[in-house]
C-alpha cells in the first residue's frame, strides 16, 4: 500500500482537523525516522493509521477490549486510551495490515510502553510534536527531539503526566513505567 492509498483508507474515519493532525504526524515521523534510523516506510504507514479509531463508538471499543484484547487494564483509565489498542485491531482486521511492528506502533502511541522499539518511539513522539500541535512546553520537546529521542520522550511523558495530574485524572501505570524505564536507561549510560 502506498501513501496515497493509505490516506484514502483513513480519510473517511477522521474529521478534517484530525486528518490535518495525521498529515503532521506523518511529516514529523518521517523526519524522526531519518534522524534516529527507524524504518521510514513503516513509520509513515503507522502514522497514517495511528488515530484510525479516534472517533469509533466508545462502547464498541470497550466491548472489543473485553472480548478480544489481551490488556484489559486500559478500561480503568479513561476512554481516551481505547483508540490506540482498538485502532491496532481495526487496522489489522479492516485495513488488512499484518505487520506487527506497525500495529504495535499504533497500539502504544498514546501510553507508550517500557522498552519501545525505535519505530514505536518515533510514532509516539511524532504524535506529540507534529507541527500542528501548540501547547506549553512543546518547543522544548521539539528542540530535544533534534538530537535525543529518549530524552524528548521523557519530556513529553512528564508534560502529559503533569497535565493529567493537574486535572485529577488517572495516569495509566504503563505510562509511568515507560518514564521510569527511560530514566533508568539514561542513568546507566
Ligand atoms: O490521539 P491524540 O489526541 O493525537 O493523542 P494521544 O493518542 O496521545 O491521546 C491523547 C489523550 O490521551 C489525552 O486526552 C491524554 C490521554 N492520555 C495520554 N496518556 C494517558 C492519558 N490518559 C490517561 N488516563 N492516562 C495516561 O497515561
Ligand atoms: Fe491518538
Ligand atoms: Fe494523534
């Protein structure tokens, strides 16, 4: 599947705003893949489909998690997390993408996970720093992303966890575990 065909497949599932965001993620992922030596074609396809399930019915996704997915713990941490693992499932079963590396990059794009592959890191960070995003602290993350992939992800995770905590929202344990793993790795270097 080339980029044009992939975009045609995702377009009906997204709003204009989310489609523009997706184009931004593709651009950011392409640059990051080049810089940090990830598979560029996979980074692009994963980016195209990363928010495929963003507007799916929440109850349908909860049912899918309960019945078909391995990690049910996301059900306890807010509906925003559903679109990542459910997206991976729909992209495999509806779009027909079978590449597990691409599917995992979609699966973990919201929460991260400890010991992410470079491809997973690239998509995670691209989603955060794509050119259409504007919020406090993002310029710092963009600057760090010029030279240090892990450090940029640590910074992004800190921002996200701060944001959630300020709103008295739950923080998914795997998100904290991702932060801990990356901090630990940095210490050992
Ligand atoms: O889908 P996007 O908006 O492009 O970005 P995303 O997939 O990173 O989703 C962002 C949303 O996910 C935002 O509302 C915050 C939420 N989120 C991210 N990490 C966590 C989280 N929510 C909970 N409860 N716990 C997390 O660790
Ligand atoms: Fe998302
Ligand atoms: Fe996104």
